[in-house]
C-alpha cells in the first residue's frame, strides 16, 4: 500500500522560493561600459543596483534580477538603473 502524501505535507520539505513581482534589470554590458568610460567617478553600477535591492528587501518585497532580453511582462514593478 502506498501512503497518500497529498493530504499530509512534509513540514521539513524545503519550500521553493516564490517568483518576485518586482524585477531589477541587471546588465553586465552596462556595468562594463560604466567601468570603462566613467562619466561620474562616484557612480558605481553595482552599488546603485544594491541600493534598490536593499530598499525592497527592507520592505520584504521579493526581487528577481532580470537579464536584458528576458520576458519583462510578468513584473508589476521593474527597476532599470
């Protein structure tokens, strides 16, 4: 006899992380361009991206880092630094 696992979920089983409704567009090409030809010496692409992420994190908002060219239609909020 095979036990039914649908009715009793295993509480020790890891739960997959939910997909975020918020996305931060991250582009290595933009980061490289800013490093190679800085218009503002104080501007650091990765620091700007992290500032956005930190604010969402403080408010317990799940964030996906999205590559350029990915499907952006599923995000209600999209940040493109």
